[in-house]
């Protein structure tokens, strides 16, 4: 009787430990004290992104009164359209303006311009001012745009689509980034998603729990260029149990059956 009770208890423990709780796989859950469909005061104004080493920029300059002079600055959009988006982005990689190890970009006729630490708007103003001062007349009516070549990030760990991803938007949160990158399987631990972020003084690691609605208040909720998103596996993955309730039950039942068979065999041999 005691052995049967012990085996039953072991079975229940294995079953309980093998199941993945719903709260660990549900994104942006509201707390029990929060009323459903309530309006959340989300901090939408994030600090502007400041350029870092290895960022690649697209700089376009238009001057209706002197179109020939600006061709040396601009990467051919027509060529990009003909080659397709992927090859076009490769063209931008080789011909775009990369922030070098000293924090500078090299612009034709203007030489080196300090870019690291600036926002794209600040850099645009610097380039426009120098163009008007050194190359164009004040009435040239030039128009300058400076943009990142898409938001680049990398997904690794327990994810469906590991590798580098590019989103052609200026603002993307971590949930959108993970979804666009293929999503996270049920065995991924989204309660402690690691964000590895580059800074001017080195690399730092941060954590964010995307199962909680409070994640929207985190300074790491929005992805920055060259971030690495790391999702570790849940303990159930390491144990090798099922990912759903049915598969977990089947796995544990199989283990339980083997244990019972072994115990019965030992008892028969001892008798």
C-alpha cells in the first residue's frame, strides 16, 4: 500500500513539474488589481537613438537646381529597386555610410564627419549646414534625409527563427521584434528575456519580463539597433518532457509505467 501511494505521489509530482503554466507563456498579462480593458499610461516618448559604431546610414541629398552635383552622395534607388530588397540592402551595406571605429562617417567632398553620439536629425542638420557652407549656394534649396538602414537585431536561444533580423521601421518593441523574427516556442522562457545592448563604453545585459503588462514601462521595451534578444529554455525543455498538457501527460505516464514495471519486477524477484 505504501509503495503504491509513493508511486502515485511520484507520478503526480512528475506530472506537475512537466507542465508549462499558462502564466509563463502569455504575453503582457494584466495584474489582478488591474481592471480589464483599462487604459494604460504607456511612456511613448523614448529617448532618441544615438548613433554608434558600425551603424550603417542612408543619406539622400536633393537639390532641384543642381541635380548633377548630388549624384555623388546618393546611392541609386533605381538600382536597389531593380535588384530587389535583399540585394539592395547589400548594396547599401557596401555603399552606405558606416560609422567607423572612431565614430566618424566619410562623406564625398566633406570628408570625415563625427556621427557617434548624434541622433539622425542632429547629423542631418550638420551635413546640411556644411553643404550650404562649402558646396551649395544659400538659395540652392537642398533637402537632406538621414536614416538608419533599418532596425537590425539578432535573436538567439529558444526561438523559432534564430539569426539577424531587419525591420524597416524606426520604432519596434521587443514583442513585435520576437514575433517578426519567427516567434518563441512554448518551451521558451519569456519571463526573463535578455537584451544584450551595445553602448559607447561596452556591452551590457538587461532583462525584461514580457509576460507582464509592466514591461511597457521598461527602458528596454523598445528594441535598439544591433540589440541581441536571448530567450533561454524553460526547465521543462531541459527535462525533455512534453510541450503541451497531453504530451506531458503521455511522457510522464510512460515514465510512471516504466517505474511501476521495474518495482513489480524487483518485488517478484525478491519473493
